[in-house]
């Protein structure tokens, strides 16, 4: 998601739309929500092209970090072991687990394959609750808007 906020506009219409929605959300949403970012997101944002990584690092500067704790690792393992998240998406399970363990109300993502996926939501929430955590509301920036103009 951070890449959508910092990258050059795409020629792909879907990607360009997500980029615009993400930029607008960060412009307006930061006033309404307290933001956090996991250390996992930081690590991912530093990968790839050095110039783009610096831009992502600058964008994330000052946002409080959520650590990857042993409890988060355990919950991520449970999400995979129970089949709520596929083994090949174990890192995505860790994103969910970090948010749940740290008590985040929302997990904002454009990863609709393994995180913001309606067919997986019930299983993800069940595993989190069985482990003693309230799962975050997993959604895209488009879903987490407060548009008073309608």
C-alpha cells in the first residue's frame, strides 16, 4: 500500500485508481485515524529500487512502529496451520497477526488475495478470537473513508 502512495502514477487504470485513492486517504485519513506501521512493512518498503525505497522510507518517517513479537509469530503460525491463510502467504498472516496482537482496530491493505479477502475473513477472525485476540477490521483505503459529501 505504501508503494501506491509514493510511486509514479501507473498507466494501468486499476492501479492508477488505487494510487489516487491511497494518496487521498493519506491526505485526509491521517487526521481522523492514529496510524501505525509494522516493522514488517518497514522491511518490505526498503526492498527494491534504492531511490524508491528512500522515498517510501521518507513517507513512513515518524509513523510509530509495531514490533514483530513472539505472540504475533505464534498467531501467524496458527493462521497458517488452521488454513485461514495459505502457507505460501505466511508473510501475509504475519501482517494480520501483528495488527491483532497489538490491538489495532483496522488493518489497511490493497492485498485482496490473502488479507482483505471476504472469503477468508471469517476463518481469519475465528483463529484470532480463538487465540484470544480481537481481529482488526481488514479493509482497503477505499472502504475506510468518511465521505460526508453525499
